C-alpha cells in the first residue's frame, strides 16, 4: 500500500503531539518494511532520518501557508495533487487536509476545547471549534488516545461507535531508572525536588499545584515545573509571586527528550495536576523511571494510570497538598507506588501501538 501521512507535527513540534507522532512512526518503521509511506511536511521543516520505505515530501509552502490554504481559506487543493494516488491517508494531529477521495484516518487526541473551553485563547478556540468537527465529519475512521476521548467523540460529536477506536500511546525504551545527575547539571536543578511537566497553559493546572506546594512543610524541597510557555500562563507566575515562592519554584523550560529519564529519576515525586487530558504520558514515563506519582483524578488519568498513582480531585488544593505530603513521607506507600508504577508503565509500549496501527491500516486498506 501507498500511505500518505501529514507528518507536520513530528517535524514542527518538539513535545506533546510532535513526540507522539515521531515515536509512533519510528516504531512503525521497525515492523513494516513492505508498505510505502509518503510523509507530507512543510517546506520550512528540519527532517530526521527514517527507514527507506518512508519518504519525505516537502510541500511547496510553509506551515503557516499550509494552515491558511487548507484550514482557514479551505482552498480545495487535495493532498493527492502532490502525492499521487494513495491507498490511505492518515492525519495524526486533529485536522485533515483536503483529499480527493482517498480513505482517511484521523487521530483526535482530546476534546479539551469542548470540555474546558476556558483554558484556551479565543483565537485558538475558534480555530479548533471549526477545524476539528469538520475533519471528524470527513474522516472515514478515527483514532482516539483513550477510551475517555472515544466516549467524548461519540457523545459530543455524534461519531458512530464503529467509526472510532482507541490507540494508546507508549512508553519508550529509554524510560527507566537512571542517574539524575545529568538533568541536575544541565538544567541547574536542586538536590531535592518535586517535579511536574507540561506546556505552561491553564489546562495543566500548575497555578493550583504552586498554591498546594505552598502549604507543605518544604524543608528545603523545591518545585520544578518543566515545559515551554504555551498560552494564558500569566496566572502560573502570579501564583509564585503571591505565595512568595520565587526561590522555591523553578522553571527550566523545555527539556530535551534524551534528558527526560534523568529528570524523572532525579525527582522525589512526580505530580500531574491536569484538569483534562487525552492520555497523560508523562506520569507513565515517571513510573517507568521509578518515581512515585500523584495525579489528578480528571479523565482519563485513572483509566491510564490504574491503581499505580495516588489521586486527588483536580480543583482541590488542600487534597493535592495532602496527597503530596503523604507520598513524600510514607515510605511504605512510596515503595508500593514505585512497584505498581513499574508494572503499569510496562503495559504501554510504542511497539504495541505501532502494531495495532498497522493492523488498522491493513483493515481499512482492504476495504477499497
């Protein structure tokens, strides 16, 4: 089969969906050497090596122009005009480009713009509210990051249950207990700290985490919140000032993929306070590195983390502070969380995800 893929996220986004797409197709390349993949990328992309049956196709315009042409102006210039005839087309990042009849697969990571619209800027909310439902209607088949997202698609967008399937993310082989010294040295981190990780934006709930951290008897313990600045992040830094924690909360910014195992391993506790997710990969990665996890009970985190994390209601700062204190001071609980975390994270692998994706490709490709 000749399969087209919108690979823009993989070459334009370092974290989040970009890393998801890179990992998924890297492992797909390990198990599939028969099908030919055409990866569509903007002209202004930095490319990384791939197997011989994966070929880049640079489009004659930048990512911004792609967005304007295909999503804002909706110019009917189909992807097949660049690729030629395809057996399938897969867009792994929420939106489909125009297609001239090729069967399509669309990945929807979450419907946070519908569940928690207040966590978005108005311009981003307007774009997602138009582009995503339009793409969902046009797609022949949809992949969801979790059962919770699958249910959201059925409930909020009226997707027929047989048209959507769950494809979980995986934990990479590099995530295992390692020397935390590398991350401490490279990012100037303290000896003892609680870690959280994610783009700095309201849905990640970092302002509440900071206020909960202020309730703890810290005894030299610091809070590290790693991740790039996203949008509407002013409340996060305001919470630091209001709590007088300028010397206790550290923002190292984006952490390179190769440094994440060291970062997770260096932390005494990993906290994931998000109020809504599509999957929630960082707490699984922290578990694989042997770090106890405290997580919000917001969906789909209980689905993904099972009984391997200590949960709290996402809007309850006192409950979050109590959960962190318990996970820090109760040695028996820490051992239990560590053991269960290793077992839980081992259930999710990119190899399994890639194998399931390939099976879906064959299933849909044979229907032509």
